[in-house]
C-alpha cells in the first residue's frame, strides 16, 4: 500500500518539476527576447547586442539561441518592428523554449 503512495508522490513531483522548469525557460526567453528587441531597435552594434543578451538571461542555451538564430533571423526581416514582435511574441517564445530545452 505504501509503495503505491510513494510511487504516486514521486511521479507527481517529477511532473511538477518538469512543468516548473518549462515555465522558467519560457520566462527567461520572454525577458531576453524583449531586451534583445529593445537593443535591436536602438543599435546595430553586435557587441552591444551580445552584452544585452548576456545580461538578460542566465541560461546559456537561451543566450545561444537568441545570438545565433533569432537575431540574424530578425535582422534579415525588413518588416520587423516592435509591433510585429509583440504580435508574434508567443511564437518567438515557443521557438526559443523548444530550442533551449533540447
């Protein structure tokens, strides 16, 4: 009887930890993407962008995704504006979180 309760507790804790970790990654992606967008709109200097990205998140995989994939993608899009970012924020965060959680 006790082993069933213990097993249920272990499964519940494991699932909760997975959900919490995903939420933290998404939160870090959102903050870092917002900071990077502000920096993109104000400067074209790659060093300044890297400093902003490094200061905006502690997760290396999020930093790497933003620096190597997201910023080049956005720089190549001539129609990218702050409004476009806000409208597509959920999509950007999902891409960032899926890349960072691999």
